[in-house]
C-alpha cells in the first residue's frame, strides 16, 4: 500500500545542446534568448519518483524548483511526467546564477519541514554549474542518511537499497527512511510527457513563495571573479610512420 511522500527537485538550466557563450563582462554566460530545459539529472529524479508511485510505494510526489518566473515551465514539465503538485521558490530574474548549493539546500530543508516527505530525490548535479553539492548539504542540514549517485533504488522492509556509481565500480548500501537520494543518469530512462498529460498538468497546483517567506538568506558565499572560454584545441599532425611519431614526441619532450 502506498505510504511514502516524495519531494523532488528540478532546475531550469540552459539546454544541453546549446553552445555556451561567455558574457562580455566575463562574469557569467549568456542566458537571454537562449533555450532552457529541465536539468537532465532532475529528469531521472522525477522518473524514479513516478516509477515508485506506479509500484504503489508512493502516495504523493511534490516537485520543487528555485528560480525565476520561467521555472514554472520546468515545474509544469515535471507535473506532466507524473508529479502531483509543484512548489516554485521564486527569485528575481538575473539572480538565479548567484543561487548557490548551500542556499538551495537550506530552501529544501525548509520545504522538508513544511511538506514532511519520507524521501527527497535530487539530480546528482546540474549541468550548468556541475557542483554536485546540494544533496550532500541537504542531508547534512537534516541529519538524514544519503544515497548519492544512485543507479539503482529498491524499497524493502522500510529501507532503501541503493546501488551507487563510484570511481572503483559499484557500491551497494542500505539507508533508513527518511533519506536523501541523488539520481545518476543510469538510474532510469526518463519518459516523454504525453499531450494528454501536458494538458492535465496545466490544471495541477503550483504554490509560489520566496526565500524570504521561508526565512532563508540566499546571499552568495562565493564570488565569481572571471569566466573564460576553454582554450582552443590545436590541430594535430599526421605522420607517415611510427619512427616519425617517436621522433616528434622526443622533439616535444613527451618521451
């Protein structure tokens, strides 16, 4: 019988297929007029929550996003995938880039106090800042067990059995509930939202609030000094044989 409540995070990021351009002031990247979509790792998080609901383990999925007004589009996508209702913690447009993992973790900690979920599922990392910190910080603030970089999640005897992807291979752990999980890309294959579900999502509730309403200070702790493009890769040389290759490597001091 479904008994768990799940809180899932989803972030609006520049689409993975967009070529990133550095701003003229070198303090960030160009976001205006650029296609945005849901962070891919967050799609895995939502998909896993929906699958748990389909297995009759979960009774409600609440999805939350921190960002400007446009983040509601990302929440609607999550609702169309199967979430039940949304929470939008709105920050002024243009300030979302300075919303750092610690502030987001504090916001989610307040949402946990409000919503009383049994499981929080977040994407392993966001593809814009690649921090991979929010899950760990949230677990620390809540003093909950964590299962990060999850590629398999199973519910058994009131616990979650998680397979983690680590540098040396795979690690199997078991965590008590409540717990925080971060989803890796190999956890599942996210579904596409169907047109009927997209239409239904428009009628689902999205609650709006601000960090101030939650009593969270989102002032950045880290200052960005400069953002630069990666160096242009030099063209390679073709060599006719191994002897020439060895000679060139010696010339460049590689051997």
